[in-house]
C-alpha cells in the first residue's frame, strides 16, 4: 500500500475511533493501518497533533525527521459522517 494512502486511511479511522471509543472494529482497523505505516514505511510517533476549523494536522517521524501532514478537516472526517449516517452502524 502506498504511504499516502495508508496515512490517510489511518487518519480517517483514527477520527472514527476517537469519536466511537467502544467500537472495537475501528480500533482494530486503526491498528492495521498503523502496523502498515510502522512496518512498511518506517513511521514512528504517529498522532493527530491538532484539529482546527479547517484542517487536521498529523505528526509523525520518518527517516529520522519529524514530519507534519495536513488534511482538510472535511476529508478527514468523511468516514465518520458516512458511518454515523448509516443506521446499520448505529
């Protein structure tokens, strides 16, 4: 899996996990993408640094450097909105 895809997928499911803390499937899926990022792409210290009105800031270390990736908040929260709008998952 490409690094960019794994990081974005991790972000979306991390947002879901933060909101739905008892959702074991979300936790398992987050751990899956985190494992890919760590084992395949050498990422460490991965976390959401902050969220503001328009952006989500993801901080991580890779190749000995601290990196900051920014995503539009709307995109990062899309999976959560999709899950919450589907009665099957509520």
